[in-house]
């Protein structure tokens, strides 16, 4: 990695309607809203916040941020897997 290139800390933002407010089980996996993949947490949080605020009237609708970079490189050494 060159000195000018920042690491890609990929984050996925997605959401959907839950079965209950106290679980993370979705009612219908076919209707998940995949908002997008973002290059850093700040960009992902901005997208998450926008979606969460737009659905605030539905208590069962939830959006999440997944740290993809931690799944791709769990020990942080820059080597996949």
C-alpha cells in the first residue's frame, strides 16, 4: 500500500422491518433495504442516520452498519482471511 493511499475500511448499511422490537430477526429477508457499501465509518453513519430518521415512525424498521473490513481482515494485518 502506498503512503498516499488510505486503507479501505468498508462498511455495509442495510435494514428492514423486524419481527419484534427486541430482536434482530427480519420479517422478510427478500425485502431488506441494502443501502450501500461505504469506504469509511463516517460515510456509513451518514447514510445510516438518513435512513433511520426517514423511518422513525415505524418502530419495527431498523438499519444497521456492518464493519465489512473486520470480516475481510479480522486480525488487521492487511491479509485477507
